[in-house]
């Protein structure tokens, strides 16, 4: 709704994973997470030109990957609004 209400805003979509599995697989998984969100927004009327997405794999944890709770927090997608 924010993207509809504020047409000047753009959105960066960032996919992340925990450190379970191979780094290459996690990179792909994070890209797919971000791409899925991107596609959802486009399919719901947000112009693709206002959106960008990227995957960061396991490179940017926000919590400790040694615990289940930490790994859960690291498996995420972040939305970053900005004005171009």
C-alpha cells in the first residue's frame, strides 16, 4: 500500500539466509526470496522500474547462526524504501 500511496518512492528488496548449507546454494536461495517479493509486487500493480532486488546469501547475518533462533532471524527479506 505504501508504494501505491507514495508514487515517488522506490524499493530495494534484499534477500538473506542463515549459514546452513553451501554458500552458493544460500546465494541462490536469497536471490530467489528477493525475486519472489519483487514479482509479487509487480503482479499487484507496482511498476518494475520502481523496484530492485538482490540476494546476499549468508553474508549479512543479524543474529547468531549458532542458535536456531538466530538462524531463523537471518532467514529474511528486507524492504528498503528510498527516494531516487
